[in-house]
C-alpha cells in the first residue's frame, strides 16, 4: 500500500514514516500543500494521512482537490484541531476518517487496517479464501490451520493481489506498491516473478492454484 504522509512537523512525519514503513506501507512525506498536490497528481497513492495546518494553506484544499479528481485515495485527517466544525467540514469534503493529535500509533494502525479492509471489500481482519486464511494484522497465512511460512515480500504480494481480487495487477503495480518508487529499484522487473514463483510454490503444496492466474506478459490476478 502506498501512503502519503502530509505533515509539516518534521519529527512527527519521520516518526510516522518509520512506524508505518516497519508495518509494510510504502511511505512518502509531503510537508506543504504544493508538494502534496504534486505528489497526488504524479503518483498513485492508496491512503493519505492529512494534516490540516500546513505552511502554505489548509489540508482541506488538498482534500477538495483530490476528491474533485474523483480519486479513490482513502484520506485520514490527522489534526490538532478537535473542533466539531472541522470534522463536519472534512466529512463533507470526503475524508474517510479522523485522528486527533496526540494519538497512539497503535490507534493509527487500527484505523489503517479498517481502511485497507474496506479498500479490498472485506469486513474482517482475517481474509478467508479457498481454505487459506490471511491475517492482515499479524502477517500470517495458514491453510486449514497449518501455518505457511512466507517472507515479508511474499506476504505483501499475496495480500495486495487478494485485496485487489479479480483485477489484473501488473508487475509495475506490484513493484510500485511493494517496493515503492520504481526508479529506486532495478529497471528489470523479472525479480518480481521470482518472488511470485516462490509464493506459488509454497501455496501450491496445499492446493491447485486455479484461482491464482498468470496473465501472460502483463501480471497476475487472483480470482475470488
Ligand atoms: Ca501542521
């Protein structure tokens, strides 16, 4: 999941980035409205944490702009302002959730899980499919109670495909969502196939994977 942290308090921004990167999100920080708008215009983000008080304007302007573009990005407004007016205003403008500073990182994590689930159309933290169980919060996969040992990357790939079920996900999308900026990784995308092959090998031991489809020369799709 790609996450944009819009926050002008450097310390807080870095704390959020460190925490969220360690829990598997690919994060970038924007500290101004202008930078946040440039980022959302040029890159794909799944989720935005949005501070309201920014040096060159209000976070509401960013929210208005991304909603005008009908972007599906999920927005959590993170603000020191606890006033009801701000909350109502934000909800009218299309915010998905609210956090009032100061907040516990575990609370942020729980809110993010709820959003990730919603993005994938699931209602629980545990995803069931064909006997497999994915536990989003613990990065665990089991098949009929038998634990399957996946690497972090394999879990992330599996989870991303499941959350985007029934859609073809290209190699480039997987790289963007799991490794971050394409420019930071090798221009050769074949390495993704190695991770997918290993993932399949581990899943294959338990079932025949007719639901896990390779779309030739394009990418992968999980049919649910
Ligand atoms: Ca601020």
